[in-house]
C-alpha cells in the first residue's frame, strides 16, 4: 500500500518544516506550500489524501483555498484540517461550513495533530469502503426497496403531500420522505436520466441508499456524498440522477437544502410570497468525487416548501428563467389551497407538453 | 443531425436542434468513435437547442473516458441558455467550456 500523501500549507517556513519532518517521520509523503496559490497548484498536480491548511496566508487565504479546492476535480471530497492561530468561534464556524473536517488552534501539540491526521485519513478511507460496500449490496437492497413509497398517512408528523405522475411505466422520477430524528424529516425528490427500465431500477437504488444514509449524524451533504459514492461505483457510464434533499427541523424551525444539479425548491409563505432556494451541486452517480453546496434558512409555522422535478418545469416555459417565473406565480396562486391538494393542483395548473416527462411535486408544511 | 469535423489532434461533434431520445444514440456513437480515435473531443453546441438527460449522460460518459487519458471534454459554442443549464448541472466545473 502506498503511503498517504499530505499537503501542508503555512507561510511560516520554520513551522512548516517542523511539521513536514514530523509527518515524514511517521511515514507519510509530505508536500509543502507557502502560499494559497502554491497550495492549489500542488493539489492540482498531485491530489493529496489530506490537507493541513493555515488560514492567514499571503494572497489567497485559507478559506479561499478551501473553497477553490472544492471546485477542483480530484479534490472535491478531500479532508482539510485548518491549522491556525485564529481561535474565534466565527472563523471556526466558517471553516466547518466550507467543508473543513477539523480545526486545530496553534500552538498545538504534535502528538495531538498526528492523532487527528490519523483519524481523518482512516475516516476518509472507511467512507470510501462503505460506499463501495453499499454499491456491492445494492442489487439486494433494490429488491427490498421496490414498491415502498412514502405515504402521507404513514408519516403524519412529516405533514406532506405528493403528486406523482409517471409518464411511462418505467419512469425515472422518485421521491421519498424519511424521519431523521424526532421532529426532523428529510424530503427528497429525484430524477434519473433516461426513460427505460434501467431508470426505475436506479430510482429504487437511490431511495434505498437515501434511507441507509440518513440520520442525525449525517448532514444532508454527507447523505448525498454517500449516495454519490455508491452510485458512481455501480451505475453504467452515462447514467446519473439529479436530486434535491430538504431537511426540515421542527425543533429549530430551520431548513437545510442540498441540491444535486436539481431545479431549486420553492418556499411559499402565507402572504403568497415565493422564494426559490438555489444551491449548486454535482449530479449524483456520474463522478467518483462530487461536490454539494447547501443552503440554510429559518422558516415559520405555516410556510410551505415545494420540491418538484424537471417535468413540471418543462411545462412552465421554454427557457429556465421563464419557467421559474411561471412556476413561482403558479405556486403563489395556491397560497390558500389545502396542503393535501397543493401538489396536484400545481401540476394541473400547467398544461402538459407533448411527449412530456414524468412529474413529481411534493409539498410539506413547516 | 450530427456534424462531425476532424480537426488537428481532435474531433468536433456538432449536434443540431433538439437532441432527444432518438438522437442520443447517434450522439453517443459519434462520441465513442471520436474518443476511440485517440485525440481530443470537442462538442460544438452552437446549433443545439436542447439536450435530453440521456444526451447529457453521453457527454459525461465521454468526459469520464477522456479523464482517464488526462484530458477533458471540450464544449464550445454554448448559447446563454445552454450555459445556464450546464452551470445549473454543475458541469461547468468538469467540462472545458470554450
């Protein structure tokens, strides 16, 4: 087995050499960089297995470097540990929200850092193995998963309703609602590329993976990363799905939206105001490493969230901008509709186009 | 309709109009042959109005094959709406947009 490669980034050369030597003595391959730009160059040349990143750097700072790494192919899922003298909570929160796995304040003990590096390398490897293992067992999971559709009556605490209209028998649209914890639900809508028997198989696989990888210990981004890892292992080339996962926490009145290249969900306030919640991310299952952005916002009781598939958007207009406008207006007109009718009324309010795609519209109330 | 132009060191594929389910198979074959020729692959979208999800899948598959050779799929001539679509799908991070 080849040794893990660590990229250490710090503009203080004395620190950097101390750190590099300590890690090399442990058996790691160590690359070093003294600026943000240099770090990005090194990472693009030879993707490391882990990055130790200072925040206060000349030029691009550590936050900017991490943000750019998350856009660099081969570095999307890379564990990054901040190593910095900035100990304010705000900068820690910013680091973690950008996707850092750990945050170590200087001065630190080498022994502690070594332990953290070990843990995060093991964790990254275990996650990869877990995704691989799930891909291997997917066939049997799919069989068990088929024909299980979440029904509003079975999960009343989730307060949702759904309109599901497959265009063909072998559709590729899917939805699911899972209880993540008491008062916390995940609402998922997805769309598999293609319209053949394979598409419905992939839809079942995605649902099975969603259920396996949901829970309080998983952020919605983690859930998507696991689904992506397993599907990328399993799917034939050219097959992928888009999806949107909205986690609603009724204890804290907050939403977290993660999108895998999916049209943005809408939030409808009792006043009739409609806002689209846009966050960007890769498609699921096409790339071995993928990146998923997330968006968080507060909601008030009575607010409703509508998640839908491309099929509904296609009915709304020719261009993306035009479609979203039309859809937003249609949702706003349904402000007073009962929750259980909203998805169906929304789908019916837009004339189907010829050779139309499947349509899923799912709504839930905060 | 799909145009195929041989350039120096690469092959340019130009799908036109709406690339739906029926046209996707032709596109996929053209991409596979272009990849098989051993050089770069460029997809010219200047005359393309829409791409089905399967067509996008074919582009991604070709891109992933090219990645194993250390290059990427080049996409040129995308209209403003097509660029928006590629951005929404996060593909601008993967493909080389010209």
